[in-house]
């Protein structure tokens, strides 16, 4: 506008020959209070000149005001940054998720999804404040009704999980609740008239197993919509008769425009509703249960009250009918005039939906074989379980938004009214370890998840890894557990909420990055895919450097080439062996008395993986101008076989161990404490019966095998044979179901760590570690050396055991 004003003034004053150009130039340089002197008798001309001058003055004034505003804003922002504690300060580099490959069609294609892994069936968008949808139903057990909504073992479902899911626009899930089987299908479809993200449909099919009980012949489903931003939802009508009008609800959202939700079914259904106004949805199960209980008490009716609270941001629809029952729920976006709403609804319901779901199922089956090529290697049952495995991994991907709670760092000058600081508001798109127990992001789990996901959908995998790396702070630290938003927080005990900036987690994301780099070298990707990976790594490199440097400084041990996990409690009197949660191996036995003298073998090997991967990434993306940091020197140091053996190898047992201040003579004993005059408190406390000393910690288990897993051991070394013997010894680690986490010969084998902590990594079999061991067995079976045949035989037997065990668990 100011430029236009100047051009306008110049064009208007130019015809006047009475204006002194020298005076004009002089007066333009005058302060705002000085106006140009006009030498003319034409008052109209004078007014026009004066008007032009005012525009110039106002234009300069606006520019000056804007400059001042931005300077002040910059100063305020700079001051705020200076006051912000480092631990909650974002890393100062361009976000990975701002790369062009994550925008446009890619971003829109992932907008809607089954991104609520903690519920049996839920839909949301990848946006902080989303329109959220989900399913509940009334389960029957011992003649009583129970709400099913949140995934939890206490519901006693025989089975639930995705049998097919492609991670983008299709999924099929089967849930067995007593004698009732529910099948939920999800389909997403984009038409020219659709709003951003397209339309979606849900099919719910309910079958029974020959019930005789009248109570069990009916089913009560509850499908709900909730606006997280608090905006009101519009009800389709006071009385919902889907055969007269299928509209359940409607609304308006930025981006997707007007939207509608429709219910389509040929079944004889009864529909009731409840409109609720609440800022939170994590307690929605309780609200529905309270509504039903109130109706049952007042009117002896098991139905919602058909009441819409003013400005309701949650609508719950009760869909009741006789089993068997099938119904389709259709969401259409961009539902304004001339948007062919009826046609689009028809395309996502009934026979048309059946055809599309069948087509997607066929595509899923074809892609599964294309990705994993198992048809000639496994039987049909094993392949069926394999499909369920990838489907549940993809169907378990969630989207979360919120702020992590960070404990105030020790020896800091940070002041807070609370005992924590809030991380910056952040989003996370991630797979989760467990829908009922851990439906949120865990850093070290995610590296293992991506070993599977990148093989299925490279760009989903890059998207997830990018989200994680964008969570890195200015010091190079990433909180290991991401508890973002009220729904995620509602599933976590208070003592595990705070994240500690001194504690790390295995940098397993380097596992997938190593795979991608090796894939490019072996031409496994298309040219386009390779370019996307390289641009990703170029953007991510500075963050990866900071992450590596954080480990290489904060977790260093006293000796060169040694590391130890921070966060162990050296004051505890209730733990048999202080946990090492940061290692991911929780209660795996370490030195009995935590000190800075510890040398943790697994962390040393993780650092070798990280250094080796960083070196490979640097060679790939900086072929000419390598970064200043020489990762090859760190890799060479940590892969030095002699140094490793000097620090961690025990010749007597032929095993590798941690090193630290340790004694084996520790036990838990009951102790009675008098509280007041009449009450005696009894608790298990730790007793130390011998003075600890610095030595190797003699527990054979997963940690012992890390040098084998990271392939440091030369293929011709006798030590390799010792590792193969430990792996295959039935009295130590071997079982018919996989390798134990801790040897049967260990003094800690299957022992509780506290009164309430059952053994976790003290014997139970863990698939991720078995996978890494299996992978290394295959590596050594292909290497020239005297033990390749032995490695091959163990590899084949362990592989068969793991597959058979997994298939049997899933089938039963």
C-alpha cells in the first residue's frame, strides 16, 4: 500500500509546473510535522498535493511502525529464549517435517486415520485439535453389561486386532467379546468434491455364536463424534429415523469445510443420542455409562436420553438392533452445495463399500507378498499371522499432540511453581508398543517398529522418524517416553510421567537409518525414493549430530571407550537391583551399587552402531565436503576387539559382562516397622550381606550378547564359538520358544525386583532382542570362518522356534 501511495503521489503531482522540485526534495526529507510548501493559486491542485503528501507520510509511518513492532517482537522473543531453560528449548535448526516431501499430497493422504491406538476403534486427523470419532459397545458377562471402549485386558476379550491395514486408507479388525464377534472396517476415499483429507466410511458387522440368552441377542453400539477445539456439533434431527433421513450430525471445520455424518443400514435399528459439553474426552466412557445408568434408574430403559445440551461438542449415537447386524457410517467432507453428497454417500455404503473393501483387501494381500516374499517359505497359518503382525503395527500408529513434563534438572537455577517444566507444544506421529498398556511413543521401541514399517511404506517410516527427531532439544536430548495430551496422560501412573534430561534411551532409530543407507548402496530403492531418503538425511544430519554428541558427552564413562546409563537410583532400599530404565532393559541385573565407575556393555555397542551409522550417512550425503566430526575414529575405537575384551570379557565363562561396583550377596527381606501404637507396617527391603567391589557383573543374558549382535567379534575368533555355545545351551538361554533374557544360572533369574515388580527382563523372552540375535546368526552363517555351519544350524532352529511360538500364541 505504501508503494502504491508513492506512485499515486508522483503521478498526480508531475503535471503541475508550479511545484519547486528542489523544495519538494527538501520537504520530503522533513519530519512528519513539516508539510511541503505549495506555490500555486489552484486550491484543487494544492489539496491534491496535500492529500498525496499525507499518503506518503502515512505510508512512512506504517513502515516505521512495522519496523518498530518487529524489533520489539524480536527483542521480546530473544529475551524469552534467553529466560527459557535449555532443557525445554527446541533445537535451532529447520524442522524435518517442513521438508517438501512431507507436504502436499503426502500430508493430505495421511490426514484422517485410525490414529487412536488406545481405543478399540477410533479415528482422528493429524492435527492438534481434531474432530474425533470412536466406537463403544455394551459387552455382556455373567449377566451384566459392561462398556467396551478403551483397550484393556480386564475386558477379557478373547481377541482383538487388525487382520489387515495398509497404514493409509484401509483396515479391517476383528474383536471377539465372549460369544459376540465384531468386525470393524475402515475405508478412506478422496473425490474431487471432497474437503481436505477426503471422506471415510466405517462398517460395523456383529455376529453371535448361537446365543440362547435373550439379553445376548441384542447389541448396543455407541458411535461418537467429538470436537477437541470445543466447537458445537449440529444434530441431524431431534428424532433420528435413519430410514427417513440418514443424517446424524454435521458441522464446519477449517480446511475440510462443511461435513456430514450419515448412518446407512438395511437392518431394523433403533437410534438414540446424547449431546454433551465437556473440555475433555478421555473420560467419555464414564459419561456414557452415567447417562445409561441414569436412564435405567429413572425409566428402566437401556438407552441414551435423546437430549442435546446447549453447544454440545460431543455427540454419542446409540445404535441398537438384533444380532446379526451390519451398519455403515459415512463421513463426507466439503459437503456444501453442488458437492454430490448423496452420490458420495452411496459410493461409501452398501454394495459399493463392500466392493471397495474387497478390492483393498486384495491389494493388501498382493503388497504383503511383494514386500516380504514368504509364499514359498512359510505355511498359510504363518503367513496369516504375518499379515496380522504388519496390520497391527500399522493400525497401531497414533497421532499425539501436547507438552511433555520434564523434571527440573539438578544443579540448575531454574525456578518453577511446579516440580516440572513443560516441553514446547509438539506433535508426534508414531507406532506404539502396546495398545492396552503402552499406547504412546517410546523412543527405543520405535527403532524396532521402523525396521518393519519402512519395508512396507518408506514414506510413512520417514514421516515417523522425522517427527521423533524434531523433538530433540538444544542439547541434543530426546525425551524417551512421549506422554502428549490428556488421553495419553490418563493411561500413565503419576510416577512415570516426568521425563529426566539426564537419562537417555537406546538410539535405535540408527537401526532403520543404517538399513536405508545400505538400501541405497544396494539399489533397493527407486531413484525418487533414494532422493527422498537423501534429502531427509541432509535435513536430519545436524539433529543426528546433536543426538550423538549428547550421548557421547553425558553418558561417557571414566575410561576411554566406556559408557554408562544414567538414572539408576543409588539410594534405593526397596529394589533388589536398582533398575536401569534408560537402557530399555529395566530390571536386567547390573552392578548392585550404581556408581560412575560403571561400564555398560550394551550402551557401548549402541554407540558403535550410532558412530558407524553417522559415518555412513556422512559419506552418502557429503561425498565431497565431509563434516568436521570424524565418526570413523569413534567407530574404530569402539569396534576394537582387543579393547572390548580388556574391558568386558570374562575368559572363565567365555561371556561378556558389564563392569561396576558389585556383590552377588544381596537379597530382599521382610522388615516390620511400627507406625503409631497399634499398626505394624511390613515391607520388603534390600539387605546387602557383603561389601561390593569393582569387577565384572557375572550375569549371562541379552547384555552379554551385544558384541555378538553388533558383529564386533571376528568370524574366525574362538570367542565367537563361545557365544554360539551360550546361545544354544538349554541350561542357560535356549528354549523352544526363543532365547531367555537372562540365563537360568543367574542368581537373579526370575526374581522379583521389589514387592510389586515381577521379573521383566530376568528370564522372559523378548522378540526384539531375539530378532537382533537371529540377524547376527545369519550374518555369521554367511561369513567365511570355522563356525559358519554351527551358526547356520542355530539360526535355522531359532528362527523356526520363534515363528512357531508366535503363530501358536496368535492362533490360540
